[in-house]
């Protein structure tokens, strides 16, 4: 089975996403993005990820990704999600989904137009272990079928994924 190629944007909270992808057999972490070049280089060196970007739109265009995790400040969730969909990527965004209902509606419309999945990470216990477990649940092949929404919840040391028909 082909591994899903992931990128992670935002390496504060997103570092937990990256570690989760690295620990999953069906995922390949291929690119990291952050505006803080020092943090970006440190994370890339620590995790052995060769592709790094301070321009995330360039990452979306050049890194040959299947999906991206967005762990950025809240005000960037909507514009980066929409840009990722325009690049043909599936998106996992940290909560909150958006700052306004209109932004959320635009994100959903972009998801449908691109025929890609939008997932929002709601981890009830925001520990690195919990986040990693939630990300592992997202890597299941059934979670990436377009047209399904996926609800993910995580607690320390366990996760579950529940598929829902549209």
C-alpha cells in the first residue's frame, strides 16, 4: 500500500503532528513549513526531514504531498486551508476551524470544490501522546476517501476514528 505523503505547517504545536506521522507505518513525513526559520531548521534536523519551507504555498506546490496538517495561529487556518485545497491536498487543521462562520463556510466550499477532506483536530487532552494517537487514526486508508467526514478524538495513549457518511 502506498504511504500517504504529509507536510506539517507550524512547528510549535505542529511538532506533535509531525512526530505522529513519523510513527505511523502508512504515513511519510516529507515536508515541514514554518515562518520561524530557526525553529524550522531545528525541527527538520531533529526529525530528519530534508524539505523545509518558509513559504507554505511553495510547499503545497512543490513537495508532492497528499495532505497537510495546519498547526498555525488561528487567523491562518482558513486562508491556508483554502490554499491547500487549491493545491489538491487533504487538510487536517487545528481547532478552531475558523474565526468566523463565513470563513468556515468558505473552507467547506473549497473542500467540496477540490473533492478533498477537511478535518479539524479536537483533542480533548492536548498532550503530544494524545495528538500522535489522533494523527495515527487519521492515517487509516478509509479516513481519506473523499466525501466522508472523519471525527477524531484522542486521549493519552488511545485514539479512535469514526467515519460518517456525508
